[in-house]
C-alpha cells in the first residue's frame, strides 16, 4: 500500500503535491518523494520518513514546475531500509520518465530477468516499481514513431504493460516533454481517481489514490479510473483516455474498505464510511448469535478505522457506545511498522485507556480486523488492567488466513494469528472471553449494497482466491523464504525521522535521449 498523486496545473505544483501527500500519509510512512517538471527538466526530492521530515523549505524551492507527481511509500516488495527504493523512480531511455507506483507485481522476478536478457535494461534495486518503470519505458520505445510519441503510441505502450505485468498496480508517470500518464491494472485492485479544477488560465487535473486528496486540494471529483484504463494529459492540458486491457474486470481490494483507506474517501463509487457502517450492521447480527446481549455493558472501538462499524453495531444492539481508548496521533500506525518488536512496543505508546469506561464493566471491543494479533492481545490486556470484568472482541472483517500479495504487508502465513486456529483458539490467544468475526459474504454485501454492480473483490487474504491467477504454493513459499532471510530493524535502529538521508536531484532530460 502506497499513496500516489499526479498533477497538471497552471501554476507551480510543489505546495499542491506536498499538501496532497500529507493527506495520503496514512498510506505510507516509510518514505516520501516529489518530482516536478519544467519542459524537459525533472526536479526530484525523496527521502526516508514522513512527508513533513523529507521536505524542507529549501527542498520546496528546488521543485519548480507546473506538473508533477508525488509518492508516499509503504514497503512490501523490496527492502524497508533501502533509501534507493524510495519513489518516484527515474529512467532516461528512450524517453525521460519519472514514475510512482502503488501495488505489487507478482511476476517481478520474471520481468527483471526479461529486462536483462531481452530488453537489455538494468534494474538497480529490488523494487518491483523500478521493474514496472522499465517495462513501461521499453514498451514506449517499441510503440514510438522513431523518437516521437503521440497519444496512440502511449496507450499502446500501456497495453503492452498490461500484457506483461501481473499483480496490482496504480501508476502515475511524467514523460519528459509530453505530459502526465496514469493507469490502473486490469483488475482495478488498487484505487485511482481523478478530478479537475477550472481556473482562468485553464483546466487543471489531479490524479490520486483516494478521493480525499481531491476534496482537500479543491478539485472536483470526475470519476475513478477504470480497471485497465489509462488517461494522458498533455502539456496543453488536453485529457485523453482509453481502455488498454483486453479483458478488464472490476475486482477492487476489499481491505481498502476495511482498513486502508480514509473513511472520508469514495473508492470505486462507494463511500468508505458508509461501507464501514454497513459492516457494523451485519456484524451486530453475528454478535447476537454468539454473545448474550444482556452480558454486554458497553461497546468500545479500537481507534480509528473501526469507529464507524462499532458505532453502528452499538446502535443496532441498543448498547451504549463509548470511547474507551485515547489515541496518540504522533505515533505511526502499528500495522505498517517494520519489525514485530517495534509493533509490540508501539501499541501502548499509541493507545491509553479511559479507566472509567472499563472498571467493573463487561465490554465488547470492536476492531476493523485482526491480522497478527499483536495489537489485539495488548489491547485486551489493557482493558483488563483498566478494570473490565469481561472482554469480548469483535472483528469487522473475517479471519485473515492467507497472505496478501497485492501490496499489503502480511505475506507470511506464520505471522497470521488465524493460521491453524479456529475462533475459540484465536480468542484464547488474544485473551478474550469470546471472539466474533464478520462473515466473508456479509463483508462483501456491505459494499455491494451501496453499489449493486460491484460484486467481485480481491478478498484473497480472507478466502485465498488470488484473482490474477498466478499465485500458488510455490510462489507463497518463495516469498516466505525470502522474508525469513531478512532481519527487521529493531526500534533502536530506526531512522531518526529528520530526513537526513534525503537528496536533491536535478535531472536534465532530453526527451529523445538514449543510453
């Protein structure tokens, strides 16, 4: 999971991109980057840490230009500690291209080998995003008319990317001297929207991972980019679009609605907030069947993403809803922190209890999901320490029993608390008196009821069905073997967060430059 932005404006975009990345910070906290363009010149600044740490005043002054892209990184493929894998990535041949990518290619190793043997391209990092960039560059070279590009050849290149790349990808890219390109994988696994803003100087366009970026930056939502579709905005601000995939399907990642996206976003025509309310309604029905309602005194959410579901559940059960945990907003999301030791340490730094809401009460805690169980176990212990006499636990999502290979950091089965355990076993593991999970069909219906024609989802982490069709036991074993050979950083080894490793690159590009 990462956050991406692309802007074609009539005035400098550095501040616009910075503000947009701040809004998308929840999608990645490992690194951030901005690239802007002036004609054939790219200006690039990227570094490890949060957006506010990577960019200083001097950096912003060195990012001139009226069009550009931005990226916040949450590492899944590649290394969490390698600054070279911060995005955007740049390549100069055959056209200057800067690219930002959200998702994960499942055939990246195969493509990397093809790049070296057949396309004669060198991949410098372990990032699948650099692989994707080079595939796009090669396809542009094949579709170009000599050293010139037009809209048809650009869309033809995207079609070539779709034929070769498997997995999840939402992409924004700058092509030197030509314009801004954005496209989405043929299944629409990762979200991508665009909007516009009319100014006296002309129409401006913004592409983003979530609609909340459009709202906060003053752009009017136009629509989602369709699965397999590409849009291209040239330097005259003319927008063109085309379906570039042969057999696209609408199968967005259901975990976006459960946890990843902000509640004020609209993804594929569905309000994330309303979807979470619907999850709470269906979860209430499941709770009724497994826990005596008279044995619950209060419903308490685990901040923040579970709050809508917990609120609606409490209303449906006619049980008081209370805020029992106070969140420290200056600690990162524990789910996306590298290293189990750091996750465990950060839970109590992140949350504190309001003792009066627990003392002598039988509480039902509601969370959006249970992945590794680390946070859930700590929270149950905190509730008991605060005086709760019984602690029930409800998850707005089904058990996570399978690895996610499309851009969420939970790829090893050994890390998943639901692996090899039934509901009672998981309840014992986290220390709860009882545990209730959402049903997978109820979860899907929570979204489908808001958009009836949206019936297919990537729910692979719940049901083990991988929609790209190229995932088997051998693939999963290879991922787990690769991860088990890596050592995660300890808390003491974390970056200082001051962006000291950030660098400023000014890339002089000729749109027809070659190696």
